C-alpha cells in the first residue's frame, strides 16, 4: 500500500481545506440502484371449487383490523394482552431491535469526525543546566478521520440501518405470531374441554346402558354377550376421559408458556361455543399486493437492501481513501499564561492518501461475496412472498369449504342421535338386539367428536387467515 503525504499548509489554508473535505465526503454511494424484485406470485387470489365465493371488501384488510376487534371474547382478549406483556420470545425480539438500533447508531457516528481535546504539560532539565524548562499545551482536533470520498462509510451505515429495520419488522412478525399462537392455544384448550365433557357424558350414558343390559340379563332377556358389548363403549369412554384430562392439562401448560405466567381459571374456556361468535370474519382483500406489507416479507426486503448497500462499500474499497489528522490549540511556557492571552497558537494538519495497488484479489473476492449475498437475499425475498401467498391460499381454501362441512356434520350428528335413540328404544322393546343400538351409539360418539374438531378447525382457520394476512399490529 503506497501512502502520499501532503505538505504542511499555512494556518489560513489549514482551515480552508475543511469545507473542501466536507464537499468530498458528500459524494454519492457506489451501491447499485435498488429495485424491488418483480412479484413471483399471481396478482389475485386463487379461484376454484375449494375457494367458493370469497366475499371481500377491497377497502378492508386484515392488517387494518385491530386484534381486539378480531377477538370478540373478553377472556381471550385478556389472555392475549398478558401474552403481549410477558412473553419471553417477544421480549427477546424487542431486545434484538434495541441492539440493532445501537449498532446502526454506532456505524452512523463513523460518518462524523471525532473531535478530541486535551491539556498536557512537561517539565525538564537538560544535562549541565541548573534551570528547569516548562511547556504546556491545550489542543483540540481530529484523529485519523477518514473522509468518505466514495461513499464507503455511507454504504455501511445504510446496511446497518436496513438491518435495524429488518429486526424491527421481525419483532412485528413475532407479535403477530404470538397473537395467533395464543388464540389457537386457547381455542385448542376449549376444544379439548368439550371433548372431555363429551367423553364424560358418553361414559355416563354407557354406564346406564350397561345397567339396563345387566338387569335384562337377570330377567333372562339378554345374554352375557349383550352385557359385554355394552361395557365396551363404557370403557372406551373411560379411556378417552383419561386421555382428554391429560390433554387439557397440557393445553393449559402450553398456553401459560405463551402468556409467560400462571393464568387465573376465570380466564380459561369451559368448552367451544355452540353458537357464540368468538372471532370476527377476516377480510382478505382482492389483491395479493397486501402480502408485500407483511412484516416477515418487509424484513426479507430490508435484508436485501442491506446486501445491496454492502456492494457499495465493497466497490468503494477499490478506490483511494483519504484520512485526516489535524490539531489546533495553544502553547505556553507557563501554565498560568496558557489561557490568559500570553500563549502561542499552534496547529498541525496531516492528511494521508492510501491507494490500493496489489491486495492479492482480496477486494475482488469481497465484492464477489457481497454480490452473491445479494443474489441469496433476492431468492430469500421471493421465497418469503411465495410462502406468504401459499399460506393465504391454503387458509382461503379451508375457509371456502368449512361452512359446508360444518353444516353437513351437524346434520350427520342429528341423524346419528336420532338413529341411536330409535335403536335403543327398539332394543328395550325387544325388537332389535343390542348390537344395533351399540353400533348406533359408537357412530354417534365418533360423529360428535368429529364435529367438535371441525368447529375448532373453523375457528383456527380464522386465526390463521388473520395472521397470514398480516393482522395483529393495529391496537
């Protein structure tokens, strides 16, 4: 590396150089002009039998729907508010934002000269001299300030800014995910509470059937086979009671982990509602452009912008760098005269210019690396958009058919209930064997379980659609 030293300038010329250096430092960056990658997904949402008639107001979006307006159940609102306050993952994400902001501010400070001031003094006596000489100096100046001739520092600052903005969007995505996961965990607990209640009711009904068949056995009407058949449903329901009791406890543990504290029982659901509408309908909009404002997509774009800025810094490394060291101040042989007008003005200016001549290909390799990183983040950004589109499309496909499925399963459950009632009456009246009633009972139990699970699916689909469309940021 060859260094060129500028000659010392006179006092007036020293400070005349500073405006020139400021003008040179204002040169634009060598980073490529940023262009957002072209969208790799369709402009509109998918159409077809699975999606049904997706009624949507083009002026409404999930992102504009406050989460407290989406969540209509007051207990669930309180639980989500506690999660937003206490969840440790969200706190960690916010700490990452604070750290990224501090890193950006540190890098931004490199664009400005660092001015130091100091006072020094010395006393000495030469060999053979009886007198003591004194000297004192008070100086202020720059130390090795690199003038940003080709925008290297500015590019690095831009990269740190984009990294900071990326972490901020990641924190927003964490918030959205937390709202969705908390709502889903609360609804899962409600569903398992309903399934537990169903198992308890089924066990109670099955115990009644067992008692009836045992009484009929004593009367010689039924056989021991009928008794044992009746016991199968009872014991099956007992096993389900134990299983769902475990699931309810585990669901509560998972919910409290998300919330970050033990929950008061009054905030927990007793079961899924039959008719109560706990969640609002989610507007999907008519264009997939809403996905470009999703926090995880914005985070990927900020990462891409940071990579683009790093190319500017790598390009600037091929050009000369100018460093400046300068001081100015006062000097006196007596400390008392240093600031009293008897001191002598002193100054120095030492610019240095470094020009890269041979570096073994290091600068080229660094530039190639940053260009490859940009290609990587282009692919990452496009994949983020594609993933977002797929998530929304899946949720819309589920929403397009879930109402028909629920209606059919409700009719099936009503039919299964009537079938069981009729079969059991025919059995008690001696028209049919207990096998027909047993089969009807098992069918009814299975259909009821499926219906509860589908009701959970319908509610969870609303939560999913709200989350994947970027809802949850508005208060």
